[in-house]
C-alpha cells in the first residue's frame, strides 16, 4: 500500500475520531463492495469499512441496523463512527470496535483451538438469530421487504442460460410456498464466514449489508444450506442438527421453528446460491472483472443443481 495513501487515511481517521494517535493502520481482505482496514486509535483496536470506488448505494442502512442490533443485545461489533454521509475519507465509511476471533470457516470447523467453540456454536447461533429477529423494525428506517423468488427469477432470466433444475426449483417453491411466519429484520447472509468465533464460540455477527425485512426463517434456512456447511457433516452450519438449532431458537424466542418452513427457505437458499454462482462466473466471462476466483465459483453451479435434485425428490416423496 503506497505510503501517501496510508498517511492520508491515518490523518482522516484521526480527525473523525478526535484521536491523539492512530497507529498500525493496515488493509485487510474485504468483499466486493467494501474495503476493510484495522488500526489502533489511542491504544484501542478498531475496524474501518469503506465502500469501494463506484459502489452506488454507499453503506445503505447497515450502520443503522448495526446500531439497532447492538442496542437489542445481539452479539455485534459496537458502531463507533457512522460516516455514511461523510466525505472526510472520500467515500462512505463506518468504524466499529474490533472483536477478536476467527471468521474462516475451515479453521473454525477443524482447528483444535476451536474444539470448545464447535460444541457451543449451533446453540449460540440459534439464540443470536432469535435476538436479531426481535429488533424493532421501526428502529431501522430504510429497510424494505424483498420478494426473494422474484429477485432471483429476474437474475436468472437476465443470465439467459438454460438450467432445467433451477426452473424446476422455482416451480416447486411457488407451489409449496408456506404461510409467512411474520416480518422481522433479516440479516440476509447469516452463515459461517460472516460470524466471528473465538475459543468459546460466537463472538459477533458481521456483514449486515444485505439486511432487509422478511420472514425470519430465511436466516435459519440460509444457515443450513449445504454450501455454508463447508464440508461439515451436519445441517446447521456443518456442526449440529436442525433440532439443536431449533431448540436454541425456541429457548430464546418462545417460538418453535417449523422444519418444513425452514426447509423451504433452505431450498430457496440453495437456488439463490446457484444463481449467484452463475452471475459471478459471468462477471469474469464477460470481461467485466477478470478473476480466477469468479471463474472457479462458476463451476459450483452443478453442486447446487445436485443438492436441489436431492431436496426436490425428497419433497415429492
């Protein structure tokens, strides 16, 4: 990273935080729409996320959701600075208090240091999901209800590729759509990889940029999609059973998730991930972004087709 960029960022962070000193500023890996930086301000650890150049919607409602979640007792990083309307760092940003732990699913599922965490994590995720679904929707203006089937139907049609299994899944989902269990704040990407885990288990839920209003069972179904088990043998985050997840959710909320409803959302989640894989591969194939990673993700489409065939046959049976 060029020294002048580091110096400019350091000066900007010092100004917005009113800090005496800002040290150890370093760029971390980030998603497609965000840069992530870690630094110390007056001897305290913080994380900064700034939108990438050309991101049209900025941070959206994420700072507001993060603040509401923290106030509701959901395990999330504490929002310290909401820079979503600031130009001090050129582009919208937010700063949160750093949380220690690991996000890489492979390590969480396999490394010895997380052996205790693995026994606790499914229950903790179930309770955290129930807590986030209790967030007062009125406290987070700007969130909207998303029709997930319509959104990914449009995405599939835009791709313009024939995928008969996905078409069959769309039909099954429409024909078997359950009655909504309610409307709540939904995280939108609630899974391993988006949670910080320490030696005792769940430390924080991260990456709220896809938060919206919807059926709370969407989060539980997404958590159980096979891709987000990362090779684990069990349905809930690769670590536990549906029953363990549902027991924890019920203990926190008083509401027992219906297996058939969660399974419907799991099937929709599998379809969504398959379409996302196609879209990401097309980003590479079209030349918009040349990336071996995006190209490789395209090869995972068939995994989702296989998973959908198994689940749809089970549903027919």
